[in-house]
């Protein structure tokens, strides 16, 4: 019988390395095409995007082909949603709007089998052909929480005490809204709050996650963030604009 697939992102973070996860609306074909580029993981958007449970299986299969970690963001911090997402083959779940230590513990309880948590006892797609799945699944499953409300930042000291959370991802968009700066994730007060939260996470010896563009990625790595993600959409836009500019110059 086979062994459980290793979680590339999780093990890189455990070694103190930086892990990269590519975001954006995905199809299995897109995931497979991104595979050779070298990203450690693929983001499956189940909160804002159209992805449903039935689609997770093929998306994660495509990620498995290239050894990329499948990170699925769910829309609610509910046990059934969390463990059902893992059952379909996701290697990591990301839960939005986690604002208290109790809510963070609920993520752990839903995503980990006993004795750590109380995840529903069912074999994931990742467990097909794996005899010791229940004994090893916790080692290859990631729990990621989004720190994206000012109340979460204010409660961060207590949230950081919750064990078995792999990444504390500081998300600027909703954070800006919760601070009264709707649609202004780059407002100086928002950016200062993001930086302060990342510094607090790193100082606690935990893994900080950040949304990092081409212009900000070096800065976030320098600040200690090790779970780095970005959407492919800006690269498609800039590449297309560059191509059309070159084409139009050639046409004259």
C-alpha cells in the first residue's frame, strides 16, 4: 500500500524556509499548467470564488501531479465545511475571519483527527490506498487562519497561543474595511497594522503569511513572513499590456 503524499508547503515551513502559494481562480488545467513553474502550493478559492466541493477533487489531483500543496480557503469556520474540504483532497484549509483564540481552536478541532482534534472520521481522497491514514493524516494536513479584522489583531496575543495552527495569514483587504478604510488596503494605517501583526507573529515563533506583490515580496520576506502568496491575475494583465504595447509599436 502507498504512503500519504507529503505536504510540500508544510514541510518547507517546518524547516524554516519560505513557501510560495499561487492564488487566483483555478481550473484543473490551469493548476496543471502552473505546475512546472515551481510554486510550492496552489490556492483553491472556496470563499469568494465559484469553487464547490465536487470541483475540489480534480483541482487537488492536478496539484498532486506536481507535488504542489493544495490550499483551500473555505467560507465559514464550521466543522462540516472544514473536514468535508479536507475529505475531497485538500492538503490545507484556510479559514477566514478568525478573531479569537476560541475560533482558532475550533479550526484545529475540525481539521485534525484525535487526539489533537475531532475531525470527522472519514478517509480523504488523499488517503486512498494508505493503510495508516488516520495515524499520519495530521502530519500532512495544514490549518491556516486569516487575521483580517482589527479585533483579531487586538486579540492576536491569545490567538497565537493556539497550537497546531500552521500559518497566521495577515490579510489587508478586510482588515482595511474593519479599520474604516473600505477599499484601501494600502492606507498607511492599514499597512502599519499589517506590519505590526506580522512582527508579533514572528516574535512569537509562529509562521506569518502575507499577500505579497512583485514590489513588496522582498520587504515581507525581510519582515519574517514565510508563507507568501500572490494572484497570477496582475502578471496576466502586465504581460498582456506589454505584448500589446510591443505589437502596437511594431504596427506603427
